[in-house]
């Protein structure tokens, strides 16, 4: 028989070993996320944006700077690892972008359909002088400030592009060294607003009622069957989803360690009554993409949809919406486009969903998307952000907003679309302050 103090020692030892085992497992999971992030970002920034690999590693991989990256220019494969551990690979396909090889091979991905039609920039944005009422000197000072790093000891703004449209024409356009108007840039969560447009187009085409339950088959045996498309669009589904990017979470597993980005959120349990609580969730956007995919008779129809119905009419020739390994668009996070093409997207919403006299989005969709929902304290509509609490901020402004300072600001009362792209860390660039300064020069 063991003495009581020996039992305690063995119990403590057992707990220590369990803790160590858990720590090792978690550590490996974290490394898989980190290496996946490095492979995916390097692959897309290099093969889509055309950027130098060293520049990407030196700047864009600041959060995972311990990861090593190798690029195979012939096979279009990017491999990352942490001293040989947790090796991950991303594969580039022309017109499709980069996809992580999560439970799928490059050969299998090559069999997936590509968009049939290549988008042509038939709608080049015209350039015009600033209106006479605008203080051009003051505006240029605002733009200069957005690009200038005043204190290099602090996290840098890293502004890469600014494009401002007034009345649909380019009045300001500037790029950082190494960037230019033909370079597609990652929108991160601005892609959510593109998913909003895709759903709106689907509503117009198929007369879908967004206030009815989704009918998603995985949810029909519990209260998740009550969740509506509106709940998902306004991020008030009540689903448990951890939106964290500094750890292994639902969000990081969804984006970097899953074959299907929607599957993680589809499995989420209900912790609040649908339509009663707001919580920002990239998972709900990818559920919307899965819903859109299932609404089509074939994958080819689904893949062609955003190109035929959105990018071609707007002439967004640079747009590349990337897919997960299962073939579903990662509608929460991964679309590349030039700053000018992002501006065209904003202009569509400024024009109430009408382009060249043709209605692309259903009537009332823009107003719905830019109206704050009841539970977000004036901050969030349907896959668009707004700031209704700050009364000095334009009260009709709303914004497609992405990680590290990607913004398409839409201000109907001023006929302005303000696009800013960059790599800002820790809120070193304040979009709201920037917009107020731009608006304050006399429009």
C-alpha cells in the first residue's frame, strides 16, 4: 500500500505529465497555425501581388518571424516550417490564388474548377481635379501624414495605398515605394463585405427571404435550425465562436488548419438565442459562403458567380477571391484586388447597388447593409462597420474593414469613397481619425 504522501506525490507527478503533454500538443498546434499562416501569406503576396519574397518575410511575417519559408517558383509551392517541425505547404493556381494543402494534394486541387471567364478592366476609373471648394493643400497634408512615419520606435503605419473617389472619379491616388496601381492587395476582412454582395445578388436572383431560417441540414436537430441568414449577416447567430488570432482558436483553425473553412463554425454550439446578441464572428461569414455554394447546382456555377455577377460588371480585373481546400470561397478573409478595384466595389455601394444604369444589388440591400443592428451599439450592420457613437464622424459613413488597416470607406452625403491599404500594427493607423480629416477639408 502506498502511503498518503506518496499518493500525493504520484498525483502531482501525473498532473505535471498531463500538463506537459497538453503543453506539447498545444505548442505543436500553434506551430501548425504559424507555419500555415507563413506559407499562405507568402504564397499569395508573392504569386498574386508579385512582391519580392524577402520583402514579404521581412515585413508581412512579423508575427511569425521564427518560421522559415521556401518558394518553388516552378511548382508554385511555398513551404514553411519551424526548424523542420510543423511543415506546411501552400499551392498557387493562376486565377484562383493560393490554397493550403490541408488534407488535400496539389494534384487534387488542380482538378477543381477555375473561373471560366477572365475579367477585363472595361471600366477604367477617370481622373479629375479636386473640386474648387476643397482645400487641396490641407488634403495633401492629410495624405502625407498617412504615409509618414513620425516615430520609428513605435509600431509603424505602413500605409501602402490610398485612393479617393469623388463622384466616381479618382481625385487622390498615392502608393508607397514598391507598390503601384496594378498591384493586388489583400483585403482581409473587407472580403466579408464582398460576401455580403454575393448574398445580395443571390437574394435578387432567387428571391430568397433572409429573415427565414437557413435550412442548413447540419442544424435541423436542435435550436440552430432557427438561425436566419439575417442573423448570420449581422453576426447575431448566437453560435459559440472564438475570434482570436494570437492563439489556437476557432478562427485560426478555420483559416489555417481546416480543409473546409465553414466546417469549424457549422459545428459550433448555440450559446445565445439567435437574433438576441451580437458577437463579431468570421465563422458566420464562411457559413454564408457554404450556404451560397449549396444554393447552386454545380461547383462551376458557384465559382463563376462572383465573377459573372460582380467583378465583370464593375471591371474588377485584378480581383482574386481565394478558396479553401474543399473549394469554397474563404469569404471572411482572403480576397486580393488593386486599391482602384476596391474603390470600384465601394462605389457600387455608394450608388445604391447600381452600376452603369444596371441594378446589381437588390433594391434596399445597401440601406439594409449599412444600418446598424440592434445589438452592436451602433457599430455594425450586415458585414459592414459603421461608427454611430461618434457624432463628429459622418453619420451616413460605413466601411469595409480588414486586419492591419484595410478600409473601403463609403460616405454617400459627400459622394466619397476613401480606400486605404497598409500593414499597420497595434492600431498604429486610426481609420476614423483619417476619414474625419479627409472629410474636413471642404467637400
